[in-house]
C-alpha cells in the first residue's frame, strides 16, 4: 500500500510489466530516446505543449525533476522477452499523467511512428490506468481527444473510456471519461 503522501502525488510510481512492455516513470537517462520518439511532426503537431522541433533540451524538461508531484511521464519500453530481440528496451510510447484538482487525473499519450498500429498504445495506457487505480482509487480518470483523431479516439474507447460529449480545456478536444473495470 502507498503511504499517505504518495496518495496525493505522482511521485514514486512503480514500474509495471505487461505482456510486451515495461512501463515506468521516465528518468534523465531516457532523454535521447524521448527526443527521438517525440521529434515527429505527427506528435508535436497534435500535442499543444510539445515544441517543434522537439529537442534534447525539451526532452529533459519533459522528464523534469526527480520529485514529481502533479505531472509524471511514463515510458513504455519493449520488454526483454527474448535475449536476442533487437528491439528490447526500445521506447515505443509515452503516457502522461496529470493531477487535476482533488478529484481527477488526466491521461494523455503518444506512440512512436514505427510502433503505431501494433497495440502498444493500448497496452501502455491500460498499464497506466492500473497504476492510477491503485494510487488514486477514488479519482476520475479523464483524457482529452480531438473527435476527428480516429486512432486516438479508438484507443480510448477500446481501453474503457467513453466520450462525454463535453468540450475539453484545449481547443477542438472533447473529454473522455474512464469507465472500465
């Protein structure tokens, strides 16, 4: 069980393993992999707080200080299922977690170009939701998505979110609420 201080912050989230991924908070040593994954116009053009080009300095700022309180970015890396797997340890997705007041946690994500369409995003988001349900069992989990972004919308619906029909805080986005088990 988490201590009381941890229940009110995103600090010290544990790593979690899925069938194919290890999902854990990003650390300074991940900066170059974060830069390489994120410096893609398909990502920087869709996420309003990411600069384009996405530099190594921007990656370091995203990862942030060691003591995360209200924002945390998790890296989803391919697990070492087979020792000869040349992609073992590759960063394939990033999931952002953001405390919103006392009652909600916002979740966002992006998946690297070569990893798109392989289910890594859904796997990473599902793992992150599991961490949030443990740490914050009474908070709502929400996400914002452009309705025309069919891939992102489909991922959210697949893992248990529903479109509330409410406008998001960011222009052109709607709020999706997690209702899965």
